[in-house]
């Protein structure tokens, strides 16, 4: 059983989620500033 690909998949999913959250935070801040 190789958990390499699974670990990579989880890491990629976490990266995507954090990226979306960061983009959402910036979006909200910019809207609030205007």
C-alpha cells in the first residue's frame, strides 16, 4: 500500500482550500474598503 499519491492529493486539496479562503478574505476586505 503506497500512501504517496494519497498524501499528495490531500496536500493539493488543502492548498486549494487555503487559496480559496485567502482569495475570499481579500475579496471581502476590498469590498468593505470601498
